[in-house]
């Protein structure tokens, strides 16, 4: 189910604005060696909730639910979570048809 980006961000903001988050974030960065766990990038690091806060608020402050991602990997993951990342197959098929009709 798709949610709006704004609604999604509001959920995690409640966590990332809290004083507890600062310390936890450092712990996560230390554990992952200050690099993106997906591509190894060392700049623009963000700490991501593996299971989104919206789905598992109980895991918001659990270190095992955190991972370090660079900005690029993080936004890719977020897009998929809010339903924008994976183009839906029906729409893909339609696009194909339209393209074929044009030729
Ligand atoms: Zn990355």
C-alpha cells in the first residue's frame, strides 16, 4: 500500500528528533564502520530503520533494526517502501503496448 512521502517522514521524524536518537545513531554508525552497508560509501551517511518506524514503532530505538546507508541507497529504499520503487507490472505492460502502437 502506498503512503505519502510526507506521512512517512512524519513517522520517522518523531524518532529522529528525540534526544535518544543521537546516541543510538552514533552506535549504529560505529557498528557499521561508518560506511553504507549496501555500497560502502563513506560520505553522506544516514541511519535507516530496516523495518520502517511506521510499521514497527516498537523497534524505533532498537540498534538491531538500524543500518547505515548513504543518501542514495537510503532514498532508493524509501521509494520502494512508499510504493514508488517497483513499477507495477500492469502499468509496465500498458507502457509497452503504447510504445508498440506508436511504431
Ligand atoms: Zn550506499
